[in-house]
C-alpha cells in the first residue's frame, strides 16, 4: 500500500481522513477537503492512499485505520476500483450502499462499528437536477459503465424521477448484473438498435478518460443526447465532454459531482449540515487546483 499519504495507526491525536483507490494521485479530493477543514477550523488531515487495484483485500484494513485515527473520529472516501470491497467491509450500510453494492464514504460510530454510505448517489442526483434545460422527472437516461459509479448514476436517476434508465457496457454480463440490482421495468439493458439521441441524458460512468490515451467511451455519429455528464474530470475538461459538445450536447465533466458528494461526505462524518462558506471554500480549492 503506497501513495501520497500512508495510513497511521489508531491512537493519532488528529483525525485522519483519506481517499482510498488506484489511481489516486490525480484526485482533487485532498485539496477540496483540506480547504473545508480550514474553514471549519478543524485540525485534521486528508491524504490520498493508494491501495493497488490487485489488492482489494487491503481495503478494509485501510478503512479501519483511517476511521480509528483521532480516537475514532477519522474516516474517508473510496474511489475506483475499491468501492465494492469497501461495501463488503462495513458493519452498517445505508440503502444507497445496499442497492448499488458500492461504498464511497465511511466512518466509525461510538461503538467502533464501521458505517458507510454512497454519497456519489446524492452528488450525481444534485447535478442532474440542476442541469440547465433538463427535467429529470420522466426523463430517459443512458448510463455507460457497470461499476460502482454506474450503479450510483442509475440510482440517482431513479431518485430524480427518470422514467427510463438504460445501462450500456462492453461487458454485457456485468451490465446485466447491475440491472438486476434494481427491480421493476425502469432499469434495463441498452438495446443497440436505436439512436442514442433518443435519450435526454447520457452519463459516462466508466474510468475511460483518466489516461490521456484512453479511447472515447461512446462516439456519436450523429446528434448526441441533449445533455451529457462525464463523471471523470481532468484539467481543461475531458475529451468525451468536448466530443459530446461538438455533437450538440450540453455537457459537463465530474467536477460538480466531486464537490456535491464531498459536501455530503463531510455531513456524514460530522453529523451536521455544511454552511455555504464551507461549500464556497471547497469550490475555490477545486477551481485553484484545476487551473
């Protein structure tokens, strides 16, 4: 286990929070949460902790060591590819974790039990509901991917009132397993016999775009859906966002989702709503890190 910050043993005086994943070096979460801690006048750390993709068995230990720091007042977030492993490590899970099979936020309770939530769901929902010109109630949404981020996007679409959510992934078996998590007729596999332009929104929830030489997760040969959301973010935006805009979509990357899920994570860790000043400090940190 390596990374920008190692996980200290329990007994640290300062609470320690961190992002567990692989890769994590690119993440703006540390800068964002450190800004929030400064605004809250809280003596705490937030570090990036790389747990190799091939070592999911180390995730539970990393989570517990972070959460136990500061006398059990620490916690953290989880990113790909470890959200499923994080969900399995929990003692107490929210409905969002149980439905998606993914956890991206964790903390301890007073009895030492490890709690977890999927704040990606709320973050994505907030962004979807605020996209200009999009009314998610009754909308048709296409989700690309079949991992934890895709599951969060599907559930967020359902909570936002979408009438139809379709899942598309190169691995059809994994896509089918995701669809099975959501009973009923609203969530089904994408059938590639029509135009993607029939959707009101397409959500890019794969890891494609993190590396500069990644292929586009979906190419539009004609008009794109009216709206596109890429959960990946990069300085200057992602190639897929540029591609979607070139085909007529109102598109944005995942930076706003990062902010919204980050605010929700703080509220889970500290048990209270965050003030507008905290959100503003987080936004400034993201803007500064991205420029």
